[in-house]
C-alpha cells in the first residue's frame, strides 16, 4: 500500500493543528508533514512539539520554504524529525553526507520536476535516478499546489528509476489514486483531502485511503 502523509498547512490555531494530526493518526497514516505556506518557518517547531505531546507516535516531517535543503535537513535531524521535504534543487548540497554522518534513518524527499524551481529541469529522469542512488525519495508534482502530475509523467519517472525504487508525489485527486498506486510509494497530500486551505476532511482522507487499499507498487 502507498504511504499517505497528509500535509498540514499551519495556521495560527493550535487546536486545528492537533485536530488535523489526530485525524491522520486515526485514519492510520504513518505521519504528517508540517509547512507554513506563508513562509513563516519558525511556526514549524512549536507545531511539531504540540503534535508530539498530543498525538504521540505519529511521525513528523517538515518542509521549510525559506531554507536550503541542507539547512532544512540538518535542522530536521537535530529536532529528531522523521523526514524532510524540500521544494528546491538539492544537487550539490551535500544532503546525503549530512544524513550519513548523523547515522540516522531519515527520509529526504528530493524535488524532481517539482512545482517551482525544478519544474522544468532539463533531465528529470536522470535527477530521479540520482536521488535514488543517494538514498533519497524522488518527489514530483503537478504545476501547482493541489495539481496532480500527468499520469504519463509518473509512468516515465517510474520507468527511469526501476520497479523497486521509492517515488513520491505531491497532490493526488482521490478518484484517480488507484491508477497511480502501482507507480507511487508515497502520497503527500493536503488540498485534495481538505475542506478548506487549513482543515482536513476525514471523509475525503478515508476515501483516498480506500482507493489505495489493496494495491501495491510494481515489483
């Protein structure tokens, strides 16, 4: 089954952060990602501390929109978080060296033909292969927040990295998820499981989970 990590768009309402995280845990998601879409990265750590206290056992990943991949990974590992996702180009940043030196099991979701800086990179297939070779999870998306990547794009990336490698995508419309499950190992999703920009909808999350149940990545 594809891992589903709901992405919490942080607001100023702590109760909403806890409710979103609790919903993810209740639905059986392994973890959540935290992101301040306004770029107020200082909000991430207090939100993570709150979730650790109120929803213990839920894994936490972060995306820092104003920081480089290497800075974000170092900070994330220092805080004991489970994963880091960066929208920015990671080649030449030494991210893998930081993770190897720390000697921890830390997942880095590396942008490949991702919305923004890497969206039009010249050779996304080579980038995806390099990410896998470095122990990262290549992460792609459509053209914007909540926009599902074209199915053919996911097919080509899967072919480029082989059948057993990890592959993540941001933004997936639940009705189409079952078609993508054989190709994708991780869904990071917010808009398509939310009733508004900040609030998860449990029925929509459960629907997405139901569409992915019983399927597996091509082996």
